[in-house]
C-alpha cells in the first residue's frame, strides 16, 4: 500500500460505495473473537461500518478504534437491537441488501449488478438467520456450497466486489503505513512516507 500524494483525491474504495456490514446473533462470548475478525475484514476491504446484533461488547469497538488510530480511517462499530427493523429502514433509504449464505447465487452472477448501486448492506450470520432476511434480501449470495466461516465469506465477497482494489486503499490520518516487503515486516511512520 502506498500513500497517495496530497494532490490526489484520497481513495477509500474503488467503487465509491457505502458498504455497511450487519453481523447477526452473536452467541455470547464464544463469538466475540470471530465478530472482531469480521469487523477487521470489513474495515480492510472498504466497508464504512459494522452493525452488531446480540451482546454489546466494548472491546470490539475499542479494538477497531485503536486500528483506526494506528492505521487510519474512520470505520465505525454500532449495536442494533432490532435487526429486521433496521434492515427495512435501510432498504427504504436505498441500500441494496446482500445476504451471504451457502444457498444463494455465486458472486460472479451478482457482482455486475452490485457494481451499479451506491449503497450496500451485507448481512452475515453466526446462528440460524431469520427467514425474513432471505426474503428481504435483494441478493442471497452463496460463497461456496459448503459450511465455513462468515469471516471467510465476507472477505471473499468483498474481494469480488472491490475487484481486488483493496490493496490500493488509502486510509486517511494513519500513523503507520505497511510497506510491501517480500522478506519481512516494514512498518513506517506515515509522516515519513
């Protein structure tokens, strides 16, 4: 990742889309680490925020705020009590609802249509997803046809959606920049780049 010069417009995503992630039904403390990883993936691949249903844990928000402080950006963590109501509201506000599941269409089938919309809400689950989400979704997208992790599903889908451009994203106000290095770690103060 290279830092863009101040004369260039800051690049947050290659599509300019507003992407919001919904993480459903945390299963208590068992899922907190996975939920944190979902938030980290969402941030790195260009989402604006993650909305969490279930148990509110300040540690997740603190972790993401720390990552924002060190590596830049303004990713947000929010908690939502009534997921279906919030999804209905967002659909009325013009969001296209994508539900990641094993049972839907493959990413290459839906990505061309999704590249034409400006606001996307992506739903990922940890427990059984309410049937209403399948019906409400504009796209149910199957990431493989096998059981696996919602972290993997989110990363694969966002990679498709972003067309691989996540490698070039610039995160404003970073204190640290990671420089690609084939033989080790190279993290430098952003002011030196």
